[in-house]
């Protein structure tokens, strides 16, 4: 079988940091090859080398048996490599065809032949069995369709090897299924596809082989039909991982949180439209939806960061719609924000300081006036560092020097330990390692088992279905419906995520 890509002895250093160390990576012609590993394992660095964005410190790259010395992405494109990044690189105001041919437009003299471009794209779509309207404006099409545009951009430039970076991060379940069919068709057409992903079920569903990286080194490559998600996880982490926590049978109590016909306009568009739901003691209420469907505004309205234009937010029956964040925290609400670095941490402070951030005026930490109880704060930090496995274990370590997963553990440890009634967790596992995800899941489920109310907002549908007792689905600022997790299916949720009929 022909070898499409052969990377030998690849080492990539950034100062003192070794991102890839003596990596050997091989991809066959006409296969879908998954590249997986924890955050910081070196996946993206390796693919950025293949795409010419980085020049390796040492090692060689061969494409179709020929040694390459890429100095830029232009060199990689000329060698038949295309890359679809996680965040699409499209111009919203232009049409599908305009974006695909950009830089290589059909021209007569200096005149752009738009009709010719449309015809070329129609012909290419027919060849690859992709449904695209060349005249559609990018800003008016779905994210799944935008992804097809990005793939078509690579095919238009005659790519034989296509790299997809986290290709399902912004897709509905139906769009993920469509991507799977697309990958199968590309393989049948002789194309070679490399997917960087952390979603192990999609590795199993889509790929022929899977390579695992850990701390910049290759752990191994296995045939997908001879492995399982649990084995891949063990290769990634070095131990067994159990996601989802241990749910206990808990009787749901009174409603702790209630949104009652909440509307919110950010000054330009309606971000929340007549949203109503409640979260009870002893339950995890999950909110699903593609990104920017109103989830962020829901969490911010609850935590006093924004104020609804109409309707109200009630916590234990008290209207907090116009209340500021500090007062809401005092009422026993813990908030794990979407962006830990911007909203969850003071990056220049120590782990110890961050573990009391926002709670430094609590009686257990404060003496009279402005004096703090240093011994109490130190003991509190030591307990949390041990309980939440925060690394390094030094309470004096600076927050910005921690990995993303350990930064998230600091936020989760602080907020969950001070939440007496309600936890609002907005993308709690975003950008963290699978080991940290395991701990975060267990912490949220333990809170629920102890009778607290948990509002979970996540773009990861598997996470929502695994942890939630009830699930609400958002689309374009509206709550499309609420269902029991026990009766929820990916298809049902996916339909509502795309704006289909609600189920109440």
C-alpha cells in the first residue's frame, strides 16, 4: 500500500519546551487516519509542521516518497496538502464560490469571471457528491455547510491529503453524520484524510487507523477496528478513565433556579427570546446547542453579568435579575465560567490566592478590616489542591504557569466548594485533558448527589447526555424544548439544535 505521508524523527522545540520529540508518523494512501492525545500532546504542532506552518527543529517529511522542505503553507499546498482549521477561515460577506476560488480566481485579464467560478464549483460539488450553492453568502449558511466550503477550498487546489483539525467541534449530530459520509466518499475517491480530534467515538466511527501522542511522543498506532475508546484513552492517559461520575438515585427537590420568560438584547440582536426553565435540588439540568445559541447569555444572566430586558431570574424564589455578581455569589451560587483565563482566574496571582478569589471576605478567611487569616487560607488551599489533584502541588505557584486543565481545576475547586445551593458550569471541560474531565464530571455529579442544583452548559453533546437528568436545547436564542435524559436521543436533540420542532 502506498505511503502518502512519512514524518521521521520529528522534533520541535519552542525555547525550552519540547512539543514533539523524535516522532515517526506514517499515513497510507486513501485512509482516514485519526491523531489523538491530551491537550499539549503535540498533535497540532505535528500537523502544523506537515502543513508548512512550522519548520521542525529536526527530522524529515516525505510526501508520496519524496522528501520535502516546506518553508510555508504555500509549499505544502503545492505538494497537494490542504488543512481545514477548527476556526474556519472564510470571509462572511462573500459567496461560497468567491471563498473557494479566492487567490486562484478564473480571470480574463484583470476581470474576475464569477460565472465561470460558479460553474467550476458546481462541477466540483458534483464530482465529490457535496451539496453546496456557489451563490450562497457565507454569513447565511450553517457551520456544517461552511465546513464543506473549507473542504472544497482544499479540493479546488487539488489537495490529495486533507488535514481536519477538530472537525466536529461546532456541528450538530446530523452534520457529524454527514461529515462521516463525506469522509467515506473522499476515501473512495482516493483522498487521504488526517483528523485531529478528542472525540473518541468519532475516532471509532470515522477512521481506519489511529495514532496516539502523549507528551510529544508517539505511544502507538493501532487499527481502529481492533481497538476501543477505553483502550485509546488508556494509551492517551496511561491509566483507565471513567467519565460521568457515579450518579446516585436522588429525589429532586424544590426548584432552586428559575428563568421566567427571559428576553435579552445586547444592543444589536436578540440573544435570548422568551426563555423559561427551572433547575431543582438534586438534579443536573443540561443545556445543549451549537455555539452562540444563547447559552453564554443564560449563564451571564444568572450570575448578574448581564440583566434581562424582560422576564426574571429567580434563585430560591428571589428575583436576582438586577442583582450584581458578588451578591449572587453570597447567596450560595458557584459559577464556572466559559473562559477561565478571562473570567475565572487572576493569572498573575498564586494558586492559593485564586482559590479564594471572590470569597476573600468570607468570615473563614478574613479578620477585622482588611486583614486576612493567612493560616486558614493556606490550609484551605492545601485541602483543595489535594482533593482536586491540582498540579503542581505548590500553593505559591502562579496561575498563568499552570496547564489549562490545572487552571480549570482551580476554578472548579473554588466554585464548587463555596456553592451551597446552585452551580452554573459553562463549558466546564472545554480545552482540558481527559483526566481533568474525569475529575470535573465526578465533582459535578457529587454536588448533584448531595442535593445541590447544577446547570450544565456544554457544546459536547456526549457530556450533556452522560451527566444530565433533564436536557434543554437552545437554538438561535430560543429554548426549543426540554426532555428527560433517559428518553433523549442524539437524533432528537440534533433536530432541535438545528431549529426543528420543539418537544416540551
